[in-house]
C-alpha cells in the first residue's frame, strides 16, 4: 500500500461512491505523519494518505487513515478514535487548518467480527448521558465478505493477489489450493520486486511438504517460476541452517547425518526419491532439489544416477 498506484486502486475499489465522488483520487499521496505519538506509536503499523477534495475553491484536503487487523479487536473503535484525535492535534501543531480524517479498517481474519461502536460498548445509557459519547463513521472492510471473483476483477493484479493471500492467510490448505489463481490468473506476468514480496509472504504462511511443493511449482506460470524458486531457496537456506541446530524433521536430519539407506524410513525414502526423480525430469537443478529435500547435492546426484531408466 506504500506504492501509490496500488493505494489508488485499493481506494477506488473499497471507498464508497459518495466519498469517491467528492475527492480527486489522482492527488492521493502518502504522508509522513502517522498521527500517533508516545504509547500509541507502539501499536500503530499502517498508513496515512492525503487527498484533495473536488470542486473546492480552497486547497482543502482530507486524510485517509488505513489500519489493518488479522484478529477481531473489541476496542478497535476506541483505537481509531485515538488515531483521529492524534491526527487533529498534529494538524494544529503544524499550524494547518483542520481537515477531516476518514478511517478505513481492513480485516482479514478467520473469525466473524461485528465492529462495536462506543454506543455498543457502553449500552443502556439515558439519552441525556448518551449524547456525550463520540460517534464517527468507519469504513470497515472484511475480506471474507468479498468473493474471489470480486478480488480478481479489481484490475490491479498485484493488489488482487495480495488481498487473496490475506483473505486466506489463516487457512494454509486453501492457500495451497489457490496458488494457481494467486500467481496465475491474478498475477500473470510477475512484477519484479513486487513478485518477491508476494512469494515471501505466501511461503511464510504455508508449510509445504516436498511433494506438495513440486506439485505447487508445476502450477505456477513459467514466467515467474524461476523467481519463485529463487525466493524459496533463500528462505530454505536460512531455515535449514536454523533447523539443523534445533533438530529439523528427524527423518531428513538422519538422512543428512547417516545417509539415505540408514537414516530415512522406507516411506519417507520413497517420497524423497519421487520428489528428486520428478523434479529432475521437469528440469529442476541439482541445487534446487537438494534445497527442497534437505539432502546434499552428492546424495541427489547419486539417487538420479542410480535410478536412470
């Protein structure tokens, strides 16, 4: 979202039409003012944008505060109220006229979440007291309420892919099933460094076994397959280094220490053989197959050599 073109497409999709009708989205820019200080800074992790109002005689702007959560937060309304107050105080401190702040809350968790207002949190008050409770609107976006097709038709392939990954971020099995859409129909050609961002995010969310990885890679469009494998390789190299120290996957660890015949049980050995032979037939390098299986390059070469037709 720090990429302004991605941010524009996001707000074009998710802001209400009456809001979009009043702002010039082409003037959208990311601000350096996070609207928080002190203890609030510890919990603030998202972005503030600025945008010019349409048909205004003055250069009047609004601010759009974007916050995202992966778990329901009973007091999110109170948190956003704090951000808004901080925002007004920052405007006053800067000697600028006050401008409205539109809070946008993006939720991508698995649990159902009904956002509570202050009136919901402090119920059963007499009208004479209730009128003192602050009320303001929040654009609450729950990704579960958007179909895969709606995300697909956003018109920005990177944003579609990223939001689809977020939508299923707590369902790794679903992420594996949808890899072809995420990196194929939604993300057909790759976008340089953007693709690596998605690859890292995706691989951090799913735990992929060797056979699954090979099947998954076969579904990825050829144009980005090499980039995906390079990213996976970097992650695996770091993971293997840490994993060996802690005792990573006993079967593979035994294979490294004692050799294939003595260290890997029959079923695990057969699975590893299948991965290496299928990968070799599909053009994977010895180095990549070693990374995928956790074996040394010498062991991989030996398996290929001994199982040639």
